[in-house]
């Protein structure tokens, strides 16, 4: 009987690997299609803009739309299916935990759910920082583009040093915002890593302290550890998707504002 279970686990692992690879392939394929379509639509719309539609528009802004914002939409599609699969996986694991430890598992589940609002606030903080960073990046690209378009005047009047200083200053401000954004993002990843550990600690402690009859045997400890380990993937993926979705929404807003400009 044990051999049957071992073989079943082995074949299910192989099946899971094939399904995961197929899912990733389709996700990447969908992301590439969306990125290509949005890029083409952006270029096509930029060629049809009226003089009124070009008011306040810089080449750096359009370049960022194509190079950065379309990439954010592609990244959202990589983990897009976690919107429905992550909740199912989390609920399934919590149900198994409840079957093993009873109401004690709800304490660990409460810890997991309680940290979700914190992750949401951190994601909004990333969006605010990125909004400022994109504005600085637009400025830097606009300076570089202006220099390249007027390269003859730049060379004849020896403006290279002035342009270099302006680009370097904009880049310094951009790097500070990037460091701040990555620091906040690192804090998000730290929360995602420690969340299952805190949930497991809360479940173990509650289970033992509730009743003297509750004894943590080796089989139960390893089973619970495996279940909490299974929670890491959907929780981490959901947290990553939350951050990518926040950036994707901002990218969609920038793209929609550009598409809404007057054109022929």
C-alpha cells in the first residue's frame, strides 16, 4: 500500500510539472500578445495626433509608454491566473489544517489574512514612488532626445557638458527613487517570506496550549510544516501579483490618457 502512495505522489509531481510549464507558456504568450498590441496601438496613435493632441506631449513620455508601461502589462499576465488559483489553493490548505488541528488552525489563518492589508498598503506606496520615478525618467529621456535631435548645435556650441550635467542630475534623482522603491519592495518580500512562519508558529502554540491532550507528534509536525510550506507559493504569488497589478493599473492609466488625446 505504501508503494502505491509513493508511485501516486511521483506521477502527480510529474503531472504538476507539465501543467505548470504549460500554464507559464500560455501566460507568457498572452503577455507578449498584449504588449505587442499595445505598443503598435501607441505608435499608431502617436502618428495620428493632431496639433492639439500633441500639446504638452514629450518624446520621453511616449518612449516610456512603449518601453516601460507596456512591460508592466506583460508582467501582470505572468501571474494573472493567480487571481483565481491562489484563493483556491489557500482555502484548500486551510481546510486540511483545520481537519488536523481543529480551531487552532484558524489562529494561524488569521495571522496570514491579517497581514494582507499591510501588503496592500505597501503596494500603494510602491505605486506612489513609481509615479514620481516615471516623471523623472520622462524628464531625463526628454533631455537626451533634445540633445540628439540638435546634435549639430550641441557640438558647434560646446553644450555637451551642460547636457551631461542635466542628465546626470536627473539620473541621480531617479536612482534615489529607484532605491526607495526597491527598499519598499524588499520589505514586501520580507513580509511574504515570514508570513507562513508566523502562521505556523501561531498554530503550533495555540494547539499545544489549548489542551493538555493535544500532543505534537513527529507525524503531525511534519505534516503541518508541509502544509504551511504549501501556503508559501500561493501567498508569495498573490503578494507579487498585488504589486504587479498596482503597477499595471498605473500603466493602463498612463496609456489610456495618451490614447484619449485628440487624433485624426
